[in-house]
C-alpha cells in the first residue's frame, strides 16, 4: 500500500538522519525484516542480534523484537541510544520469571551455577552466572558439566528439559514456557508427516518434549534457517513462529515449507504460531520511535553492571 511505502521512505530517511541502524528478529513482520536488510542492519536470532548491536558503530540502535532484546543491547552498549518500536513487547518467559521470586529460588540453591535464558529481564540476568541463547545453550551447559558444576536453569522448562536430556547435566528447572511454542503438538506434526513422509521436521527447542522428539533438527531460528539450506529434503515442516518463513523461504526458494500445526487435530494449519509481542512491531511505531525517540530503553546502572558479567561470558564463550 502507498502509506506503507511512505512510512518505509520516512524510516530510511530517519535512520540516516539519526545515525541509526535497525536490528530485527526473524519473528517480526516481513516489511521490517526487509527494511533491516536493505538499510545495512541485520535480521538475526537473539545471539546474533546482541553481537551485531554491540559491534556496530552507529550512535543509535533500533531493536525490532521483544523487550529483552532491547535491554540486552543497552546493557552491552550503554553509550548508544537504544530505541524499540514499542516497550510493551514482552515475552511470556520474561513475565513468568519475576526477579524477586527468582532471587528467592537462587537463594535456596546456593551450590548451583545459575544459567538463564536470554529471554529474561535485566534484573534476572543480574542474578545469573551465565546468560545463554538457544543457539549456544547446549554447548555452555556441556562446558559447565565438564567442570562438575550443578545447574539452576530458568525460565524455559522445555529448553531446559531438552538440554538436560541431551547432556545428562544435573539441572534444576524453573517452571516457565513460551506461549507460542508450547502450542505445538506432536500429533499435528505426525499427521502432516503422514501426508508427506519425505518431509523433514525442524523444531525450535522452546517446544514441548514430544515435539522435540520427532524433530530431524532442533535449533535456534538461525540454526533452523541454516538447516533448511543444508538438509537434502525438499519439504520441510517447521515448528516455530511463522515470521521465520520470510527469510527461510528466501534461503530455499525451491523447497516447500509447511507451518507445523498448533491445533494437534488436523494436517492443515488451523491456527499458526505467531508471537503476539513480536507482532506489536510495526512500520508506524518504528517510524515514531525514530521521529521522537519514543520507546527508548533505559537500564538502571547498578543492574546493568551486574547483568553485563553473565552476558559478556556468553559473548566470549568459544565452543
Ligand atoms: P532465537 O534465539 O532462536 O532467535 O529465539 C528467540 C526467541 O524468542 C524464540 O522464541
Ligand atoms: Fe517469548 Fe515465545 Fe515470543 Fe519468543 S516467541 S519472544 S519466547 S513469547
């Protein structure tokens, strides 16, 4: 539509005027991902978003994603202005792990190394020894396990359970879940596989264990896109937010991609997965953030310094 074109032009102009770069997650709208790509920004998983923002020389980072991604950018680059299209875009994992209850949980288990998923508030990160994203979670836990450490893990019980199963590490799990991935059902995916037995199943590890069990590949959003490229199969069933299809289809233009059904009772996609908070990012509020610096992210200084330590450990971690 013409008004979208006008907004896109305005955003491009403002990005230049403000010396700003757009960092977008794969789950945001296609138009936002396209803009990030066209303007020298990046479209990435949460670890790559953090790395890109920390290294980029722009004075302003515009983070299109959810709140923890903007906070992470600010913690890593306090000298930069960090803007988000909306500060209301949260995450069910973040909501389900309040800092005070989490601190009490940690206090009860002082002998354990505290590892938290990136999908948490700055206050929860401040209490952690390590922050990880789904792309390096297994590697970090293997490393800690080899040092004989017992783990306290939060907040995603599915990702935690998957890592525990894969590594055999001693992990105490917080009881949190992603409301989007929690909806995938193995039955729906198996029904689709019955129709297309040659299809490969790609799953984000925030999905429940029965779904992870039937996966050919389990990985972060970037890892799933890479797998789509590398797998020999021409049909792919993908269990993660539908936003990923924009870049995944570009990566494999000749392959057929299926959204894993969330209903569990049919082979067709009756209600597909889409994160309500990622969906809050739009061209209008993105332009607004750049125009009047609304949606600026601030992190309390003392908290920032505490949260920086486990985040830097994550960024410096080599397999
Ligand atoms: P990735 O690190 O795989 O991009 O995951 C972030 C996320 O919020 C998935 O729901
Ligand atoms: Fe959080 Fe799930 Fe949305 Fe990712 S998809 S931001 S984990 S609610």
